[in-house]
């Protein structure tokens, strides 16, 4: 098995493993054991090349829980016994991957497997368990029950909100979500588990978000500050499909992210930014 890990490349494959992919995470500042449950998404973000579901419908998803557990144990054994070439501290077990993980109805079982592994390898509270999600199913009971398990294993939910304006959500995430749904999910999930907002800022066809749009975003953050633990800002790194000639995506500058980060901090909200 190739045990080289790189900072820049987040491949969702590691050797012959189907579900588990260790990466060096810039955001977490160390090693993260990724779990890729589904290879498709019900959204179609302009900066993302994850395969999309047809007509916004998710095909039935069955995962091999036994195999997932075996692979997780295999990779954790490699880490615990210092077999990786890059020496980096384990920071998290992250349910994310090449698509939207909550499209897997067995996600609660996956959190139970992680709970067992955390116990088996005596992982300390320095190691988080993360769910990175677009939030589209957070209003559903099956997902909320799964998050109840996540909350017991040093869990955090990282909820993607790139804009709070419906027309922009349609343009960036190419889906239909309204602010009322987002707010409802935030209120419900924050009562169950630690909740962070993660937002991707970038240049879309040479243009950064307008001042009015950024202002709306800041007002929204201010309104939910008692529900969230913090905000993570980042910029685009994955390339969109090459066939989309009319869509030009470029990363936002470090200065831009830094300035925005300062404005969020001024609201009394913890915030970090990543290039
Ligand atoms: S960025 Fe996340 S929500 Fe958007 S299309 Fe990719 S996987 Fe889906």
C-alpha cells in the first residue's frame, strides 16, 4: 500500500481501500482519516467535481459496513504503529468524501463503528469526529438520530453555507434551499451536537461576492451566533468539470479571507480561514 500522503491532493482513494482515505488536512493541521460513504452529491456546486445525482434524486445506497470497519481498523493500525512516511498527529476521523455523506441512510451505523474504533485504539479527545455536510438532510429524523451518536464521540458537524441569498445559492450550489430551512436545521442540530459553519469564498467569473452579499452573510452569522461554535472560511481548490467553459472559478486571495475573518471575529464569533 502506498503510504505517501500529500498536503495538496485530497484523493478519495487510498490503495485498494473502498471507504477509507487518510489525508493531511490543511484545515485541521494534521492527519485526518477520511471516510467516503457515497461518490455522488445531490448538489452541484460550481467549484466541485463530485459526481452529481440525476434530477436531484439519490440512488439507493447500501454500504458494506463490515468492510468499512475492517478498512478503518487497518488504517488506524498503520497510524498508531507509525507506518506512514509523513509524521503527523492524528486530528480527526472525518465523514466527508467525494459526495454528500448524509445521502447514506446507514450513517448512524458508521458513527457506531467509529465509536468502537475510538475505544479500541484509545483515541484521545484531541481527535475529533467530523461530519462535513451540505445540510440538505439535517431536517430528517434519521440523520438527526445519527448525529446524536456523533455527539457522543467528540463530534462536530461542519455545515456548508456558501451564501444566504437564494439566488446566489442557486448560482453557486445550483440547488434550491431557502434561509428558513437553513435556520431550522441550525437550531435543531445545535441542540444535538457542536456545530460549525464552513463557507467557501472564491472568484466566480472574475468577481468576488458583492458587498451587499457579504453584508447579508455577516448579518446571518450574527443572528445564529448563539447556535454555532465557530466559522471556517476557505477558498476553492478542486477544479470544476473542464466542460463548463462559461464557469471560471479562481481562489479568493489570502488578504480577502483574512479581512472577512476579522469581520466575523468582530461579531464575537470564533473564526478561522484557510487558503
Ligand atoms: S462541494 Fe459538497 S455539496 Fe457541493 S457538490 Fe461538492 S460534495 Fe456536493
